[in-house]
């Protein structure tokens, strides 16, 4: 398998089955009320779901989805796509910005 290419979803499912799991069983094992919850990680980035699937297979998430991780193994996306700066502001309970501590 190409190191720079994400695994095909059929390969992920097959690897889970070889390890004695199904996405449905893995979802319920981890306490998700909807059995198909972990299927989300096959279709779009979700670090927690990716980690649960990878752990069940016995590999790191960045081995399965290299396009979703940087060279250091960190997810290459963030909420809102904003980078934190030292001069950032936060919103207080009243909705007024104040300097971050």
C-alpha cells in the first residue's frame, strides 16, 4: 500500500474483521448509542474515531489516513481552522471580548 495514500474503506473494514471487530461492534463497545457512529471516521476527519479504529487494528491513525495527519502525527486540521496567537482574545460569559490570560 502506498504510504502517502489513505487506505480504502474496504481495507479498513477487512483489517477490523481480521482483528475480530466490526465497526458496529467497536462503536457499541466504546459506548456509542448509535452502532454506526464510527463509520463517520471512514468518510470524514474525526480524530477520536480514527484513533479507536486504528487501535483496534493495531496501527497508528496516520498510517491509515496519512492525508489527515502532518509529518509529526498530529491532525492537520483544527476547529475553525484558526491558529492560536499570543495576542488572542477570548469571549467572556457576557459576550464581550477580553484579553486572554
